[in-house]
């Protein structure tokens, strides 16, 4: 469990911004899904900022991709931003290795 993972949520003009910091593992994936589900459904856009992530665990990515698929969340309104945007948004880019942020 990544004890240093945090999600900061800010209201934007057309939805919400979620800033992710720390290490992303399976528990972090569940926390992110839960945070998204708690937001009002009427939000038109959810921006998820990934620049604050340090380590991304492949199993955490797998959990996130599977959960988002079956969660009932409208993934079309989610926009990933930052250096790990592609990795979190598309399961094809998740591999068997751990992804480390460059300092």
C-alpha cells in the first residue's frame, strides 16, 4: 500500500481537477476510482494531473484499467494530463515493468 499517495481535488469551470501525488499502486487505483465516483455526475470534465506521481506499479495500473472499465464511470469525460497521462489513460502502454518518475 502506497502510504504517500494523495489526491487533491479542485473545482474547475466545467468540472473538477484531480492532482495525483506519490506512488501509484493497487490501493491508489481503488482510491482514485472512489474519488471519481464521489464527484457529481453532472460534471462535464474531469482533469487528472499525473506529474506528481513518483512510482507507478504495473499491478496498480491493471487494477485501475479494469475498475474504470466496469465502474459505470463515463470515461469519455476524463482527461489525463502530465507525463504519465498516456500510461494511465491507455492500458496498451502498461507493461510488466515499474515506471519511475524522472526527477
